[in-house]
C-alpha cells in the first residue's frame, strides 16, 4: 500500500511539474492584445497603404498585405488588425472557389459580395480557420471580422438571432485559439450577449443613426470602440465620441488613406 501511495504522489508531482513547464496555449493563457478605450487608429482597406499616419493601431486588409508589411508596422510601434469578411462571400478573394454555391446567398450591397449561410458551420468553420491562419502567420495582432449581422438583412437564408450568436462566438473562439484579439463589427443588438467574447468593437455610423450609446458596454469593460463616420462632419460627432470614450474617425466610403480624427 505504501508503494502504491508513493507512486501516486510521484505521478502527481510529475504531472504538476510538466504542466508548469509546458508552454501554455494562447487561448488558455489569454495572451493576446487587448486594446483599451481611447486609442487612435487608422482604417485603410483600399489604395496604396500610407504607413506615415502617427497612430498606434492600423486596421488593414488581411489578403492585400504581406507579413513584411505587418512587420514594418510593428517596427514603427503599431498594432495591426487583419480585416476579413467572415459573413459574406467575395468573388475577388483567392479562396472564392472554395465556397460551395449552397452557402452563397443574396448580394449585400457591395460589388462582388454575397451573404453567407452562417448556419453551415460544417462548411464555413474550416474556411474561416484557414483565413485566420493567414492572419496569424502574417503576424497580425487582431482580426476585424466583417458582415457579422446577416440575420438582420435579406441574405436569402432564414437566419435567426441565435444563428448569428453561435457564428459570432465561433469566429471569436477561432481568433483567440490563434492568439489574436477579435473585434465585434456593428451587430449592436447583440452587444450584451457578445461583449464578453470580443476584445473590442468596430462600428460604422453610430452617430448618424443615434446609436453610439449602445456601445458603452465595451467601454465599461475597458475595451476599445473603433468608430467611423462617413457623412457627418467631425463637429457633429466628436464631442459625443469623447464623452463616450470612442476612438472616432471621419472616413470616405472607399476607406482609402484619407481621414479626419477627433
């Protein structure tokens, strides 16, 4: 009996030691970037990238830019966010042919883009995992997954709020498993259910539609809200943005290098 107890003690010590020495996974350790409210940022998805903007955060297209570009931004002290569409199919992406026609729905209002059937996680999870692998391998610090509110649009599929919650949580988990922060894009109605899964928010036009107050759960959780307006002058939204703790920009719809900041 003494021998058995001794063996159990030694086994327990060995397991404990191994667990201490092993490298923790980023998901378990939570070792990803956590942007705080008030960070200035640049959002550029089109045109030749202007790396001269003196801000701590750049949000750029994940497919268009190389690891070398991300590394150069890091050397300049920037954190870099990988823009991806996770809720819509884009005919101009190199992996467009990997999506079966059965998951491609109506157009979402942008040329070459169509909503995806987010219920089909059996198809979409491996495809999105590959895209997130690309972001990780290029060294991005975070992901901006776009088109995350299909259930509120005419997608061609009978999507529900529950479908959207499950899919958005899946995308957040996939990003965290790869050691990257992840932002909730728009989807204001589901912020209360999702603020715990996402590390920051990205919003378009909350000031124009009188919705910016709905982003306060992120700020109250000490998480950044990166916000852009397109049609209002800065004088119409910057005071409220400062009061609410938002990181706000005026941009053109093309999301080229031009910007006006609060």
